[in-house]
C-alpha cells in the first residue's frame, strides 16, 4: 500500500502516543491475570470475555475433588448451596450494591423476565411498561412477554425522550426498562437522571447492566435503583453462557413476588411442604438448582477484579476508547469509516463502533489478520476494550490492519456465512 508523508507522520505520532500511554498505565500488570492467545488482538470482550488464569485450576478442583470425591456432600462442605448469594455479593461490589441484594444464577433472559414481572406487580393499577426501542432484543422480547401476560401496554421510548414522555404519561407508567450503554453504539446514558425521572413519576426502573458491569462505575444503591440484571460472560469474564444475576433493592424485598417460585427460593427448601413460602431477602429470587460448574467458574473469574479500583478501570477505558477514536479519525475516515460512538467521554461506555457498508466482510477479514472484533447488522463494527488487558498499542495495530485491508481491497465484500454467529 502506498503511503503519503502525512499518513506516515500520523502513524508515527500514534505509535509514540500508544507507547507513552501504555508505559504510564497503572493497570498494565492486570493483563497477567488472563490467558490470552499469542499474536491475537482481542477486542470482543464486550461479547465474550477472555479466559482468566484463575478459572482452569478452580474448575479442575470443582470437577475432580468437590464433585468427583466429595460428591453430594459438597453442597454443605464446599459451600455449593450458598454460591448464588456469595457470587451475587461479589458482583454486587462491582455494581455499587450493598450485600444481600444480588443473586447469581439462571440466564439474563430469565432474570430480565423475573425482574420485569416482579416490578410490575409492585405498581398495581398502572398500565404502561416502557422500554428502549433500541434495547437488546431479549430485553424487548421479555418486556413484550410481561406486558402481554400482565395486560399492559408496551411503549417504546428512547432514553432521551423519557422526561417528556413522563410529563404526559408518567402517572400510568409501572416500569421503565433501560440499559446504561447502547449495545450497538456504545453510547452511555445518565442512569441517575433517568432513575430520578422515573421515580418522580412514581414508576420503577430495571437496568440491564450487561455492557456496564465491570467496565465502568455502576452505583445502584447511590442512584436508588430498583432492579438490575446482567450477564456474567462479557466484562465479568465468566465464560460462555456464564450465569446472570439479579439485583433487587432492599426496600422491595418484603413485597417481592417472582413469577417463577422455584424450590430453592422457598423459606424451607428441604422441608418439602406443599405450599410455597418465599425465603427472606434476595434468596426468594432463587429458582432452581444452581449451575455449580459455571457458577464457580464465574466466581473464580471475578477474582481478576481483586484489589482493582473501578474508577481506575473507567479512566483507562476512556483513554483506550479515546485513542481508538483518534486512530479511526486519522487512519480510517479516508476509507469510508464513520464513528457512531459519542466523542464526549461522559457519553460513551467501553467500546467504539464504526459504520461501514462492508462491516461484516471487514470483521471477517480482520479476524483472518489476527484482530478479533465483531459486527452488528447491518453495518456496524464493534471494538470492545477492557482496561484489565487491552493496550493502546493493540488498538493501533487493529486500526492499521483494518486500514490496510480496506485500502488494498483484501476482503470479500459478500463473504459466505461461517456459521450462525456473527
């Protein structure tokens, strides 16, 4: 590829900046807590976090000793029974929740349905359920299912339009369901202001933290959140299909009624009584037998945050995304890429999304050149950064390889599908 003097100078400036920023990185040592494959730039941790080094030995112990030797006694002797609350509290510490409000287990879809239905039941007589029209599909699907079951009207309202909507319809709104971060663009919303606006109208709020927990400060107790859910496999690095979690504020526990009253959420689960009596506190949100292998893998993965200040994570994340936006502006804009991620640091999460008409093809080609990102239809390439292991040099490498692939036309504009997952 032919380069101009200006392009060469831009690369030199970016190279110097990356080296300086990485040399000054107070979190650089945390990269050693992950088993990252060599010669791969991994920028898809906002879909699936990489493998933490602590996980394999824990899983080996769980399978060979706890399960293989201790057998059923492990429910007591190895703390299996308490794992949903124990892991929940560990996650709670990352999302600004005091102990006893977060439970781990089941999937995000199950927890989302549970939270929405439980929240609606706390606002009888109100007929509207509000969700973001650009919410992740499962959030919208669960909201639609709860609305149908509860005979509510589902209203799609963008976060920016919520205050105006509440002025007109607020006395009818039961629950507002949003995410702090737009999964497509990386835009960050003001959770405090939106929660306050909903509360002023007498409504409750459910936050989906999948793209926020572990990547930026989430102060659920401070903003007086009502409910929150999230997955364990993105920034929490718990592995594919890792258990999700549910947060319910203390003030709602006494009246909390879930749509799936499973046996482990009973006040006396081994009493085997005919009637259901919910357990005290967040334990009543338990449903079925905990998935111990994946739950303990998640617990081990969370140790990567031991001794880590989430404010420092956020500061580095913003440095990384800001640097990638600079790389995109200097190296990729001439080749038809446009950023849809807000340049304002206060308005972006931990990813950068670039629009290009050949997003799918370029993502595939980039993977063939050792850089793993992802895309969201129809034309967005997403680059997720995790301050615990991503470096500025990796982001420059990704931008340079993407520029070269595009400039040289070294990709198939209409690639054949490699499988069901994009």
